[in-house]
C-alpha cells in the first residue's frame, strides 16, 4: 500500500519553532508516510516582501506568513494536513471545500480567547471586545470547521477547545516532546556555595525575568547566581550572566547541565518547552502556574508551581536553598516524568499514528505529486 502524502505546515517562531524542528527530525524518516514540510516563519531577511517600502514591519511579517501558509492549498491535495498555523491560513480555506477537503490535524497551544485574555501582557493592550473580539472568534471557528482532529499541547488548551463546543472525541492532548537522547541528565552532586539558577526565555519581561532579578537583588543576593538565556537586553546585575544561544545548541545543553534549578516565573505562558527541556535534563523547575504549566511540573515532586509574584517566588527559592539535597531527588523524578510524558520521538510517532488513522478514515491515497498554488 502506498504511504499517504502528508503536508506538515508548522509555525517557526518562538516555542513553535523548536516544536516544529523536533517534529521534522522525528518524522522525516518515518517510512509510513511521505512527508512534505513547510515552515511559516513570518520573515525572510532580504526577501522581496521585507523590502517593500512604506509598509510597517508587522504588516510585512503577516504578509510573509500568509504567503508561506499557501502550502495549505497545494494541488493535487495531500492526503492529510498537519498544521500549527491558524489565522494566516484564512485566505486558503477554499482549498478545503467540497471534493478538495482532506483531513486536517490542528496542533495548538491555546485558543483565540485564551490568548486574548493575556493581551495586556502579550500585546500591551486591553483584550478586544465587541465586534473585534467577535470577528476573531468567528475567524477561528471558520478555520476550525474542517479540522478533523485537534492535538492541543495541554489540558488547559483542551479546555479552551471544549468551551468552543469542540466534542471531546475530536481532541487528543499531546504535548510536544524533546529528544531525550540529546537532553539528558548529568551526574549532579549537592554543591556548596550559591545556588545556580537557569532562566530561558526569549521575551525577558513576559517570562518573568524582571521579577526574578528583583527577587535576587533582595535577600537572595550572594545566595544564588543566575544564567539568563534571552534575546532581550537585560540590566546588569551582580551574579548574573547573559547568554545568546540557539535552541538545542551545545551551549544551551551545557547551561542546563550546570544548573541546580530552572526558574521561569512567567506572567503568561501557554505551555513552556524550555521547562520540558529542564525536566529532561534532570533539573527541577520553578514555574508559574499559568496556561499548561500543571501538565509539566508536578508541584512538590519535580518542582514548584507558583504565582508570578515576588512572595511566591521567594518562598520557593527559600525552600530550595534550605533543603538543597531535595533538589537531587526532584531532578531524578523530573527525568522520569520527561520519559513518561515528553519523549519527543514517541509523541511524534503518535502524530504519525493519528495521521494514518485520519488518512484511512478518509480513504485518501492519491500518489500524484503536489504543486504549490500561491
């Protein structure tokens, strides 16, 4: 039997970039499918769109993402589409009408309403209301209408889908995993001296970086040292080192291996792949209990779920400092949880299983080559 043709159309920025890169690595060699992979980056340095005069950068980025999402309208149709792309795919909804329709698996970490509630933090504005809120909701419903299966990253995101009226039998919670052969624990021993903390977050302010610095400047000065991985500028702070590094890079792996505790007191976070990487590295974590955090950190066992406040963060840090030996046991449990929940190869093989199930259900087995239509 000819393997089905599958289009993987994935977002390639922020945490979704890491998720898509891992998915490509884990599924591109799977002989059960014929996969085509298209990334939606939202920007190509030196591209024709990016060189257009007068248009704001945000408009150019959205236009670029829309052009890249045109892969959704390939002809002849792929047998199955897996996508983490949402609204920029709206111009291509015609490609799912009538006989053109094919099964689509929608990967997501939140719904429109869930993200909109965080608009003051994500977008520095109040949540939309009235017709603007309603138009976004209607667009999401239109895009979701032809989705045959949803794979939200967390139970929190699944709850958002159910509030939209999506039946539970069309929802399969499946978190993104990491390469457990790459992200591995090192032999850790209880050390004397400052507790070594690691913070990883591209958006330093939203991820709680300033909150962490404020806390460390107080009663934890000299008791903790901090490695920060971010793209943002960070004010100089005693005991802090700032690193610019890429996802899955050797330097990033080294920083996880050298840390005693991962800290992400984020103000808003749909999921948190960096925290998953910490668990896989045998590193306990302090993480704000927002979004899908409760699916990642088991409070008291693999780390602490806190509120994004100075008092809550300080309490967790104090507990970690008072009983540093406990961190080693938490780290061992963290690795066990990663093996159980966040094995990237296993979870992405499940994606292929779901793809095959959808292809079989629709009976789509065309072997004709795909031609992109923009």
